[in-house]
């Protein structure tokens, strides 16, 4: 059986070696960021150590499917998780929970339990930070590499619409991230106006 530390190295290498060029946002750095935020939010939401372990694992694997497909990458991530997680000592029951969390990151987000709410929030936590514009610029660059006809004006509208419909699920993010997200939305609307 492989160690959990080895699993992190394996996933980072998997992403570094297999993601297509042009994935400026959905890369191993994003994965490690989401993992850190999932654990952080999980602790604020009083998760058990076992729940923290499952959250961290789900966050680590949540975007691995991008190595195979852009659309439907969540399902592809679950296929990879089911293939590799038994090697790291996870039971089929735990892997099902992990896949539920991975699927909870699919937009529009529809988490079904506390752990799924936490990872959904961790995946879009950046919208409630002062680096939202910087990360959004990386996402725009990535989307433009996939769809060269995407204009900055269209992207701007997409962001406004997305943030207007997005909401956090966890108490921690509602209190600590929502106000910053709303300020970012106001900046976007003011810039468009």
C-alpha cells in the first residue's frame, strides 16, 4: 500500500505531466490551493480528522479528469480516483464519498451533504479573496486558449452572471468570503457600466 504523501506527489506529477498546454488556471497549483482551502474550511466547520482526510483526498483528485477531457472532467476524475485510491488504502465506501465530493464541484454546484458543501466552497473560494481578479485572468486565458473567439467583453459578462448566481454553502465562507465576493462583483459591474 502506498503512503498518503506519495499520493500527493503522484497526483501533482500526473497533472504536471499530462495536462494540455494552456491550462493556466486548472493546474496542479489550483489543485493544491483547493486542497488547502478544503482542509481549512473543514476545520472551521468542525469536521473530524477522518472527514478532513477524505476532503483533502477529494480536493487532490477533483480536477485530475482534465488530463482526459475538459467537459465532464468531474466524471473522468472519479474514474481515476476509483482506479488509484484503493492503492492508498481507501475503502469502496470512502471512494464513493470522495467521488460525491468531486461531483459536488460541478457547476452549477449541487452538494448533498456537509463535506460536499465544503469542497464546493473550497473550489470557488478564490471568488471571495482579494486575488479574485488575478485568478479570473488566468481562467480567461485558459478559456481563450480553448475558444480563441472568446472576447474580454464576453468573459466580463460571463463572470458577472456567474457571480450573481453563485453562493457559498458553509457558514465559514458565507461569513468570511461572501462580502469580498460581493465587492468583487461590484467592481466587475462598475467596470462594465
